[in-house]
C-alpha cells in the first residue's frame, strides 16, 4: 500500500500535539491516565504513518523487531516490582539512548555510502546525537548497576579523576569536531564511539548511590536531547518536539532534585558525595531515649495528629503495607494521619509516592515537604521510618555539615518524634543525626517492617482493652 | 537544506513549552511522568523504521536499524504500560471507601 507522503506531515503534527497533551494531563492524577491514552494514540499515528511511507519497502525485520521488543517490554512492565522502577527507568534510558546512537551510526555510514555527503549542519547534529546516545547508554547502565546494587554504592574516586574525565571528554569533542569538518575520515568514527562509551562509564563511577535520583533525571534529559538531535539529522519536526519535551522534563526534574539537596549539578557530578565522613567518627556517646512497641503504640493512640516521614529504608524493608494498616487503624480512631514526602525520599523523583500509592495510601494524604513544614509544630507525633538525612536538623544548624542548607522535613518541631531504626549507625552520608538525641525524640529499635507489625498488634490490643 | 534554522526554532519553542508543562506537574506524579516522557522519546522508532525498511539498505544499516527498532519498541511498550500501571494505583480517599 502506498500513501501520498504529503499526508505525513499532518500525521506527525497530530502525534506531536498528542504528546504535548499527554504531558499536560500528567499535571493531575485525575487526568493522568487520559494522558497515557492520548500518548499511545500519538505514537500509533506516527508509527503507522512511517510504515506507510514509500521509502519503507522492507517490512520483515521491522515486524520481527516490533515483536521481540514487545515480547520483552510487556513482561517487564507487568512483573517489575515498584521498588525496582528506578532501575527500569535507568535501563530504558540505556535502551532509548542506544537506539538513537545506533540510528545515528547507521545514518553516518549511509550518508557516506550513498551520498549526498552530510552537510556540516547535519554532521553536527549527527555527532551530538551519537555522542549523547553512546554516553547516556553506558552511563545509564552504570546507574542501573548502582541501583540494582550489582555495583558498589559508594563513589569510586582516584587522584586526578576529574582530569581524566575531562581529558576523555575533550578527546571525544576533538574527534567529533574533526568528523564534522571532514566526515569522510571514517576511521575516526569508531574512535569517537569508544570515547563516548568510555566517558559514560567514567562519568558515573564517582557518583554515590544517594545521588542517583539526580543522575537518572539528567540521563533522561540527555536521552531526550539525543532524540531531538536525530530530528535535526532526519529533518523530522516530530522527533525534535518529542525529544525537546523529554529533554526539558529530565532537566527540570534534575534541578528539582538538586534543589532538594541544596547542591549544584557540578557538585552532584563531580563532588563524589557519599564518601564516608572520617570526621564523623567523633560521634560521642550522647544520651538518647528508646521505647518498646507497646509504649510507642500508646503514644500514637493518644495523639491527635501523626505525620509519617518515610524514607527509602521503609521500601527496602517492605514496610509500606503494614504502615498503611497502622495508618488505617489510627484514622479509624480519629487520629489525623498524613505522610510527609521529601523530594529525594525515594530513588528517583516521586518514587516514594508511587510506593505508598501501591500500598493503597490515598494520594491526598501524601504531603510535600514545603506544604507540611509550617504545620509541624502542631503535630503530636512525627514518625520517621527509614529516613535519616532528610530530617537531620544539622542541615539547618551546622553550616559546616556536608548537608548544610539542604531543605529538610522539620520533624524536630513536632511534640514527639519517633524514629524506627535498626541501630544508632549514621546514614548513607555518614553524618550523625542530632534529631536522635533531642529530648522529645524516642528511638524505636528494630527492623522497620517487624516494628510496624508489632505497632499494629499493640494498637489493636489497646483498642480491645 | 537550510531548514536547520527553522528546526532550531521548533526546538527552542518546544523546550520552553516543555519547561512550562513539566513545572505544573505535581511532584506526586514525577515518577510516572518520567516513564511517560521516556516512552514518548522512543518516537525515535520512526528513525529506526526508516533506516531498517529502506529499499537498498546495507547489511550494517539493517542490523543497526533492527536493533534500534527493537530497543525503541521495548521502551514504547514497557513505558506506556508501566506508566498506566503506576497511575492506576493513585486513588483518593473518597474513591477508596466505595
């Protein structure tokens, strides 16, 4: 079947419109699912339109690839546990970026073989596309490895690391520019590819696991920009628009993550944050209070308002379902229970919300940090579970602390603070948490899930009595 | 050619549009947002189809194109499905009571 190619721009434009609408409707949970549907329609229009183009004559490999891609993609989407969403996201950034890079590579060799030789403009776009594509591919794989914990979480640093990285990037840039000037020097293209791949690996090595939310967002942006650059190569506005939307989205999320940690991009990328603080060894034997589940349950039972502050530790312990049970019990007795979510509470932007939504916590009970902080002084109990640095008052009091200036959920302002924690060990950044030693703080030692389970039991016992 | 100036304008305007749109997305939905934009950027499948389906594509082109179609399709399919799976879990208190 052949279709007049003049219909194509219209189809592509409709697809671009539906992508814009899809993102617009993501602004509220009420319309978000509609957004997904319109996004799917847009994709369908674009793919069908492209398949009908007269240039496309050979279908067998395309169809096989469609089939294989779906055969892998569908099970991933359904089996993936919600705790693993960050890994999946990193993995899909790797796939998307590699796809762009491969297409760029194919375009390059095709242009040389068949002519016309690529113009400087096309060549520039092509180099940007493949550079971002290849480096995002390996960088995302590294991020995947760190999130999946097959690679060490701590940053790996060595002397002169930033010089080596800069050198590799500089070399890639020089080779890239040479290729732009003289595209016919084909021997340079593999060199360029290897340098870009290598740079992606080196870029992530010095970044600690706790910074992965920012890194994922940034890689999301790169993958989008690579797709957009492909649009310049292929003269396709739809690719430019879709890539730019993805690029700006990732960029904004990365900025939000950086702000939530009071860090700059440079500091995240080159600061090697998360190395063990040697100075933190000075953690003195300060006194603290601890309590049993029974005592904690009584305090919770007599509270009027409880704010639960979850961190990734809660998800690791799989305590979210028990936590929701507890919150239901308290709600039934007229206690106002809410969840305060720090922007970097999970392993990617918004991750904690998804984890709690999966445990059937209604989303109107999930409150943002800036929203809930002014109310903290009126809160009877702040219950911290699996979070540490995001509630550490040191961020506000000690300008020399590594987390100085980081916005925190002001749990310390609550009348009573309860912290469920395995032991007094400092958190990821190795910074001692002053909150644990405050007079209104009660430490609850134990595994998060086990402790919440006993809280649930005690609460029903209190009720029965 | 010479269309690159026009392309740059398109890029610039859509990037600004993107900034405005994303800014209004609630942090509640940032994870599904990222998987949605991820699926959308897999529109690169268009480029991959063009490379793979060409009449006299070289073996190299076919292989690279085939891999690219596969990878992009994977992202499209799993991206949309997982976004929807996540969004389905977001419920309000009142709807839950029913």
